[in-house]
C-alpha cells in the first residue's frame, strides 16, 4: 500500500537552533521514538514550547519526560505510535493535560541546575 507519506510529512533534515522554537510552536505533536538517548533535549525543548510529546519508554527518556508525555514501549511499533498520535490529535482534554504537564516538567530542568549538580559532584569527589 502506497501512502504518499512524502506529501503529508516534511522531512526537514538539519534545522538550526534559531529555527527550532518556531517549529516546536507550530507542531501539533513531537514524535521522538528514540531507541537510545544520552539526555533527550528535543523532548524538553518541545515541552517548554507547549508541544505535546510522544517518546520512547527507553534509555533516559522516561526520566526526562516523567508523566508529561505519552511513552511508547517499542519505538519501532508504528501501530503503537499511531495510536498515541491519534489520541493527542483527537482528545483535546488529553492534549491540554500533556501541554500543562510538559510546561511544568520543562521548568524542572535548566542549565543553571545542571551546572550546580555537576559542581556538587566535583566538590564531593574533591572532599574524598
């Protein structure tokens, strides 16, 4: 079955950081079904812009997303991802809940907090 997906989805390639906020703000949903992530910055960036997120229940992503995203168990399962997309696009209550939780979740992370945690680790190591 040919779906003409190239007519429905824009494959952008690399996007400069300066353009990301606009894209996140225009997006209906961020779909980030990664198999492995060191941190998952796009998940937080989308949440900070009020974009609902679908991501994987793998690697660091559940820790980053918390309860503020729909987590799929298998990032290669197109049916599971499709159901999550459909939920966000058709259930305004769920969409609003994810937006609210995502904005709150994004506030829990900042460069300042990250730097402070790293500094604390260094201080702890130095004291030993």
